[in-house]
């Protein structure tokens, strides 16, 4: 029944509800000797902070992270790292009404059915605030990856019908628009689209893409623990994600073998793929090309339009959800996708260390 | 580093290579008292058997399953169930040539990089034959689900560009065509398309869809162990799967909240959703609607067309892969998808039993 | 590499160092609907509190537990329960000297070798304070067991050479002496023995026994997950525990089969054992008798006597450890043993729910 | 509910019953590149073979192991290694009678209570034959340890009241007596004792000790995954084991701190312990001394003396168990203890590889 634990060698357990005392994560299995301070984590958390643009809720969450254990004199000690963000703005009153009915597109109904009741304040454990813990853990994983030469970068590919120029993304402008789109023209159009949605008391979904550079070849395990299967698990576990693709994804289903196969050529004395339809994974193991995957994010279910639903007494009612809700969560989810990817990749990297006798012998060799 | 283990309460470990002695699986955690015989498993294995049509390899694999343990006097005993299928046609000679180079779209290169060498006979552990073990375990999981009133049905939605009538699939004809398409007209067109592919020494991909009926509400865990995340992991771990969608999937990324939300109404005294854009999962837990998901399958990478690649000596070469290869693996993968879904759903059902104190008290109550 | 995670269905992850910000635990998999408040946990923590007698350190640790998540309106919600105890008395200065050398009987040397350095303040993660988290989680597990009719009671069997009357323990006096001995005469003698130890700048070990009543028959799994094997793991993972016995333990090695076998007789219409040499476990499953096991606790390694050791510069030195150290940790470890037993037994109880088809069918039956 | 899976990075799943088709194990996570053939495993299996002396059952089990997967051209490939031993002498008839009653000291009763029925043939899954799989997997683990300079040696310390000279064990004679005692005089006395037991239709227990040399410092994890806790789990999971001690074990409970602490001195430029009361583990991590532990084995419960028990109809009866049963299982269990130790130590060694950033950087460094 445990559902808030993830990873094998770099294992995390997250906790906390939207309107409880805070959100936290414990990392069990972080290697010793990593330089780590709260600022390393804070800068990632700030990327998911609401209130940064007109398209995210005006709530002022400070989301200041505190390292509670596992770091001594600026370095990780190899023991569990507990991270916590206190909840500052707990206005439970706002949410009391939703206790009585089931919001469409939310987990209210399933929570009640599974557990018999629920912490209805702001979605409780199903709130988007849960992702604070993912980002905090992801910041630690990402810092380790960085030291190993691996970079993970997620960005917004589309908002509703507005898609970036996928042939030529311009990452230099990605942080210049609040939608994290690597295409200023698309960002402008997406903004206009979102304003329409807001006027119509509606919301929008979108697609997040992610690119990983520098991963050594051979990371990921065959059969059930394929790297792409684990990434799919990690990314699909983020609330609101409805689809996952590696490489060409669903387009691969329409292509022929001659189109989809990536030929190998030699470059700098090493085999490299000429194309990357596979998205950097062959047989579940990294193949030396960029890892490339996408996640489909559904529209925020909390909308002010009138919706039909039922209440706990079994009565059919109509509701209209007001309050502080993002018309789109895609931009804030970018860093969450990046974080889950970092956690997954690091875990696979650490596990891979015991794959070969020659390397194990080398590791433990004595003089 | 273990990669061939899957599941928590219903845990499986698979083994075996394409041209080794056989393929097998051990199931640790199968409940006691299930009536089980080899025929229960054989009938599922027969669905993935090659040589059933002109679109699958003419190899005659008998794939007879043997129950080696865990069943006594026709019932499971609660101890591990070992299942094995002997490999009959081991013509390693056919494959010796591929030892020297890296086939595009295959795991040859990544295996060599990860492990230093590989069992090159027929793809070794990365062969499609590995799925025999998934189907054998899935047959057991499926039989248990059936007794609990849960049915899992996968089918072919598309082959290359040929898509079934998704509004009105006709499941009664699904087994009347070798492509497992619930639409005879589409099956005819897809056959014609595949014949073209074969003439062109090429291959095709496609999409498999899966529907689950009868799953109780509340199955799956919040946060990382969401039902859809686990299904994604399970399905993406099948070789050749490049994408996964739950419910509307990527289409949800383009829809507005007002379009994507599923309203609740009362029916027979219970809340039910009017639509099912969510694919039967809300907040990672089953919501009482049909579970509906899709998997994108890439085209068979083994094609007779000339392809560029490199060999182990670092020389650029051209190859053309001959031998017994399916021009499309989608039809044979249908039962594999169904099997992985069954294993995942059963595991989640068993884990869910400890979710509520009232039910645990009831379970262990004494008189 | 993760080492601070325990359990399968009732999974805990602990964190915190002796002189860090606090000690905590997250419980992932606690069933929903359990009435739980901080006082339920506090009363167990108070049992391991130091400063309760002259034989435990005079440090005044308040050890107030805070529930950070997972409880709503007085009941567990099924989501992770985070518990935290802030460290109040962090006088790191006391410990600065020990940074430079390796205390005999402590983990200073092994920490340095494994991780390259260590948080030397008060033993860091290897401090006895780590057990605060075990007791907090154990309090939750114990409360659930209690509701299921299972009671777990640990007590002090011996301190140094002083052993209780093992034939007739008197549990009514157990809480009337600070050593938790169910024998006032033995407690008096043990007190005298400890005073001698203290005068001699020395310390003492002892034995803790534990009895479990009310566990249903059949809990625990065959082969590797035997109930006694899991209890051994749980109890041996407590710092300072050097031995574990179930039932007659090492005495069984000297007995003959005719002496050690427990005959079955009928009682109230059920098979019951006439004796309990087995300690309540047969073939790794509970057999309906009391579960009975023992743990050997070594003497506190921090003693004021002069000891030989080496420092980080590789110099041989002599040290004498002063400060606030218990001359015996056995009494304070009693509740820790009880807690680990409770966690282990609950986990096994929850896992056992999926052992039989008839019970699963009953659980999920629909009308 | 799975109970036949063990280990994290070197994970094994075992299967098979006494009188089923065979006994097997799958190893998931064995590093690639290990030279391995059936003879490597066979020689270990031969050590547990019955019929080698008058104190073990005269059954002629050949116990020939077959490697079914994971080895190619004499080397492990990194994929699962399936090992199987066919059961040759399946005389189920011998055992039919025991189907109806519960043998004292056996798991008959608990199996029936847990699962509703049982495979009664020869103890089914609870038979000592189950250990064939442990030894097969242990042989692989032991071979890897050997290549890393780690040796594991178990031996018989006592049979009933006959104890070896524990101060001066003579390992050169250990294999010269069928009891695996490193003391010929003790072996003679133990033989005489066992003959008495047999005459009296009775059986004997004993103690097995195990010494590990060459393990690097720092293996094992702090808190729950302490090396000694994992060894305890591994060893206590062997049927008939009733107690576990590391180092001085229960004697440590009687010693003072000044007696039990191991002083550090310098030797060859490294800190070493002067004594080894700790048994080679400090704080759950190997400390560079020999790992030393003991296991208490109960007397064989199958004895020809008359015993009281009940049958499945709830009638009190008297039974006398005839057939081929060892009067002592200690000698045959020696290799089983050694195997479980090897599996546990290897798993801990592999997991330890990700403990430090400096070593991870070194492992993955690029030029």
C-alpha cells in the first residue's frame, strides 16, 4: 500500500498535504561527499513557485526549504537527507465547501472510495503542492548528475493548440517568458490563448518535452527496468500527466522500419547514431544519443465554469470552482518533469555500477 | 542491477534467452487455492505464437509450458510457481553473423557497451521471445482477475496508417482476423498495407489499445504508485513500445478543462462519470469507469532493406537482415500488453487490501 | 545503499542525527481510519526518555513528537505520516574532541572508512537517539496491533550477571523499577551491580526478552521472509544488539528432538501446542502460541576508563570518555525492541492478507 | 506475500518442493563477465548431499544442477541466471500418511492454517530440500567474492553437548570427518553421541560458526540495513535455525564495557582492532576484522519416538515418524549457512559501490 516511495539505490519518500504543516521528502541513499546547501535546492523550488506570472495562482507561497539532516559542514554524509518546506498560507476555510462534493477531474471521489474519507483541504495529498517534494529531491539528484556531466532540461513544447517550432527550439529565450517556451513567438501566442481561456472561465493543457545530455551508454536495465519504462513511471506519476513518449513516440507507430531505424556511423572513433528516432534508448539502455521524451499534461480541472457533479449524499448538483487556480499548470510542471527525470536517471546510474565484474574488481582492487 | 523482476505482492522474475535452453518465470506471491493447470497458461501462450498468419514468422515454435512448482492437486499452494517453456528450434548458426555488428534499432550496441559482450544468438535476452514469460505470468494473473470479476482485453487499434473505427469497435470479429483488429474492413486494409511493406523489404508499427472492465474503485496508490504510472511502466517495459497514453492521452494536452473534465452523475445509486476522458483513473486510483490505455509499437527493426551500421571493429558497413522476421509485431504483442496489464492490476488489487483499518479489522476479526 | 528504510506494506524511512535539527520518521503505508494523536506516540517515547533514573544520562531531552502529515481530524488518512522530534540540547562542543579519534566499540572508524568523513557530533546517525524514530513508528504500529488484538511486551531479563526469575516473571512490578525488570529482587541486585560498574568507570550489558500475544496463526512467509528471520533482522538492526534467539534459541542446539518438539493437543476445539520451545513460530509462520524472543545487548561502549585507540592521523593514543553516558542502555532499549517487533509483526499481518484466494474473493465480493 | 525472494542488487528467487519436479533459483543482478560453469555450482551442492555418512539419510539424491540461462560461452552475461536441480526420487507414497496429521516441530499445521491446505509430500516447500536453491545461488555469490578476495568458511562448532576446542580450531581436518568439525577428537565424540541418539530413536541439534576473511572496511549500511542484521535475517531464514550471534553474541550481554570494547592499534599503517569481540562489525559496517557469527540449529523434528499430536479431524493421536531422516542436520547445513552468508555479503558489497561521490565520479569519469 505504500505509494509515496520511489527509487532503489537513490530512494525517496515524500509526505505532506496542501494545507497541513508542510511538505517534505527524505532521501535514503544519497552518496556521501556531495557539496549541498539549501540554496542548491531553493533555486529549483523557485522555478515551480506560483505567482510568477498572470497565468499562475497569485498565492504567495514562499516555499523555503530547510535541510533537516544528512548534511554536515556543507557536505552530504551518506545518511538520510530530510528536506522540508513549511506551508505558510493555510486558509482551510476556502476549501471547506469542497468537502461535500466530488470535483470533476480531481481525486476527491477516488480518495473517498479508497480510504473512506479524505483530507479535503486543497486536495490534500493530491494537491499540486505534493510536487514540492519531488522538486526538492530532484534538485539533489540533479546536482549529482551535473557533477557526472549529465544535464537534464525540460521545457514547454505546447500550450493548448500553440506549439513551438520543434525543429529549432531557441533555449536561450526559454527563461525569458513565464511559460518556459523556447520560442518567443509561440510564447506570445500561447499567452493570448491562455487569456482567452481565463475569460471563458476555462483552462488549458499542454506538452512538456525533456532532453538529457551526457548520459553514458548502457544505463538502464533490460526487461522490466528499462530506462524508458522507468522514466514513463516517474513522469506518469506526476498528477495531470496523461501520456508519455520516448523519441518519436506515437509517430513511431505510423512509421516504417526503414524510416524509424537509426543507422550507426563512426564519429571520433565511436559508434554514433545518425538520427535519434529512438530517443536515446535501445533495448531499455541509453544508447549515447540525447534522451528525449515528452509528457502530455491535461488542463487544470479546477475551472470557474459551471460543471455537473454529485455530492457525498448522492445528490446531483452543479458547481463552479472559484479561488486561486492556475489556468494552466504546464509551466510550473516543467521543473517537476525535470526533477523526476533526474531522480530516475541517477538511480539507474548508481544501479549500473554493479553490472560488470571487471569494473567491480577494479572498484575493490587492493594493492 | 536486477532488471527482470516486477511487482510487489504478486512478484515475478523472468529468465531466458532466445536461443538458450528455454524461457521461464517464477511467480512469488500467488495466492493459494487458485485452480490452475497448464492449459490455462497454454491458451494464452498460443495467442502470441508465431506462424499463425503470413504476417508472422513461419518458425514453428511449439512453446509448451510446464508448471514446475507451486501447484498441488490442481490448486496453487501459495508457494512460488515456476513456469518454463523449452526452446525447441535453436538454430544458432543463423545468427552468428550478427555477432560482429550492431543492428540498427536493436539492443546489440547497448548490450555490448553495458556488459562488455552479449549473447548474440537471436537477440539473446532482448529477443521478443522474452515475452513468453510475461504471457505465462499474465495468464495466472488474468485467471485471478477473472475470478474477481475483472476482465482485461487488448486489441490492435492501428497498423501503420490503417486505423480501426475507434467509435464503434466490433469485438466479435476481433479473433476472426490474424491482426486482432475489431474491425474487418480495417483488417483487410491493414493486410494490404503489410503486403506492400513486405514487398518493399520493410516493416510496420502500430497501436495497441486495452480496456479493463470490473475493477473496483480506489485501486492504485497516490503519488508514485499511481495505477496509470504503474501501467505505463509495465507497458513501456515491453520491447518496441515507444509511447503510452491513459484515456485521452496526448489529445488531453490540446483540450480545455471544460472539455476534458468528466462530470459525475448518479446511476443505480452510485456516482458514475458521464464521460471517460480520464481513462478510468483519477489521482492515480481507479474511478469505476473502464480503464482505457494505448501503447505505440514501433516497426520491427529487422528489415531486409540495406541499412548502414558499424561493426565491433569500428568499421562502417552496410547490412541487410534476412531470416524469419515478422513484418509487424503488433498482433503478437496484443496478448503481451494484456498480460502486463493483468499483472499490474492484480498487484495493485492485492496491495489495496491493507488500505483501510475497518477492512483489516473485518479481515482479522475473531469470534 | 539506502539503509534507513524498513518494511514492505507498512514501510518506514527514518532520518536524523544526534546533534542535528531533529529525528524523524515517515510511515508510508499506514492504513486509513486509525484514530491517532500525538499523545499516542508521546507515551511510548517517554518510555525511552533519558534522565528517568540514576542509571540513565541526566540529559533532559524532552523529545516532544509532532505529527506533520497523514492525520486529519484525528484519523490517519492513508497517506504518509511524518513524525518529528526536534533536538533541543545540541551542545556540539562537548563532542568536538571525538572528531579526531576512533572510540572503541563505536562506529567512528567504520563511518570514516565508508563515507570518507562523518558527522562526529554525538555519534551522528549512529547515536542511540536514532531509535527515537523507531519508537515513534512503533507506537503507530503497536496501536494498530492493539486494535487487532495483538499485544507486544518487552522487558529486561538480565543486567550483567543478574537474571530475573525466568520461570515466574512478575509483570505487575515491571514498571515499578527503572530497569523494567519483572522481578523486584533482581532489580535491586541489578541496581547494586550497576552502581559498582559506575564506580569502576565501567558499563554493563544485558538481555531483553519480548512476548507477543494474540497473533493469528499463519503470519509470516515461508523461506526467506520467515517471521522469525524478519524479527531477527529488525532486532539485530538496533545498535548494540549482538544476538537474537527465538523460543529456546541456543538451548535448542543442545536439546534432543524428543525434548525440543512441541506436541499438539486439542483445546477448545483447536490444535494447540503443549509446550512452546519453538517460540511461537513453525516453518517461519506464527503457530498460535506466544511469540517469544530475546536480544543480547552489549555494554555501553562509552566508558570513563582509560582505553587504547588510534586517531585520524594514525597515532596510537589513550582516551577516557567522559560526558553524559548511560552505564547501561538495556532499560531504555526495551521499548525500542518492542517497537521493532510491532513494526515487523504489523507488516507481516498486512502482507498475509493476500495469501488465499477464498479470502481475497470474500474481500472484493460484490453484491 | 512473496517470501522466496532475497537480496537487492544480487536478487534471488527460489522455487520448488521436496517431491515436485525440481528445485530452482533465478539470480537477477549477477554481474556480467564472471566465468561460470555447472561444476562451480555442483561442487557446492555436493557438500549438502545426503548419504555421505551414516548420520545423513541414505537417500541417493544426485542433485545435478543445470544452468538454464544467463551464461554464454562460459561467462555470465548480466541477465538472469536460472539454475535447476531435477528431483529424481519422488516417492510420494512414503509421505501420504502425514497428509492427515500435524508433525510436531514441522510446518504442517502452520501451512494448513495459512493457506487452507498444503503440499504434504515430504514437507513440500518447507522441506530441507529447499536449501538446494540457496546453495546453488550461494555458489555463484561465493565465486564472485573469491575473485574479490573475500572468503567465507562455515563449520560445525557443536553437536548436542559436544563442542570443538573453540580456542584452537584445526581447519585442516574439517573435511576429514563427515560432521565438518575442525577438531577430530570432538568429531569422534559427536559421532558416538549421534549413535546414541539414533539408538534412542532421537535426534540432535548443534551450532554452526562462520568466519569471513578479506571483506573491505565499511560494507553494510547504517540503521536497518546493518551487515549483522542482514546476516541474521539470512541465517535465521534457514529452516531449523533458532538463534544468531555476531561476535561474542549473548556473552556480550554479560560482559562489561571494558571487557567487550575492542581497542584500536596501528598495524602496517592501518588502524586494526586488538581483539574482535564485535565479530567484525561496528555500527552495522564491516570493521576490517574477521566477520564471525554463529547459528543455533535445532534437532531434526522427524524422530521415530512416539509423539503426541492431532490430526486434521481434530483428533488427538500418537505418531512415530519413520523413513529416511537425518539424526542431525547440522553437517549438511554448514554449506547452507555459508551460502546465505555469501549471498548477503555480495549484495552488501555491490550496494556499497554507490556510497561516495568521489568513487562514483572516478567510476564514471570521462577523458
